[in-house]
C-alpha cells in the first residue's frame, strides 16, 4: 500500500531522498552530494518548513516533494516553495506526483502562509496547470524556468507575509 509520510516520521529515507534530488538537479552542476544531504537533514527539524514528504510502499521509496522557504536565487521575494518533486520512473503515471505536490502545498498552508510557489521547467507547465497552479513568470534564469503560484483554499490572498 502506498503511503505519504513526513520525513521526520521516516528518517530511514533520508539518504535515498538526498540521492534522488542530487542526481535529478545538482550532480550535473558539480554540487557535492554531501551538501544536498545536509539540506535534506534540515527537514528533520521542528519547524513546519522546511518539510520533506516521502511516498513509499512499505520500505520502498517511490517519490518525494518538499516545502522550503526559498528555491530561486533570482526570485528571493517569493516563498515558501514546493520543490524537489521527484517520482521514481516505475511509479510515474499513477497520480503520485500530484499527490506529493498537494501534500507539500498543504504543509505550507497549514503553517499559515496564504500562497505557495513552485518552479519548473517549461515542459512541465501543463502538468502543474492541471493541478491548479497558475504560471506567474516564464523564462527565469539560465534554465528558463516557469514560476507558478497557488493560493491556499481558505486563506486570504491579500498579503504574502506569514501571519504574526
């Protein structure tokens, strides 16, 4: 049976999660795995953000998504972000990515934020729009990323700041 767990509840997935994130986005840029592992370890702290969520079937890792404070150096004014969305190739096509994205966004909204942001490569645009995300900006950075935004279902969208 597939479950979605907070990494705090399943720290045994910490190494595989760091490995997948590193291989997907950071290895080719020359970033050391140890740096990514350190960032993944930050998800084990007591604050609601950062948080990482792990999809798994028992002890088998299937995917991940995170809620983090910042994701794009080019857009420091935005945040928090849903980031590091990854689904193992053999688990794709069954809605797991959508479920993970929803879990991460809901964690942001539960923490009191009214909006969540997400960046993705242009070829992922229809996937995120299909999940209810709205493209905010296109062509950001060297990778020409798209920034998406999503408002919380029951939160006011009048301000972007975390409530006091």
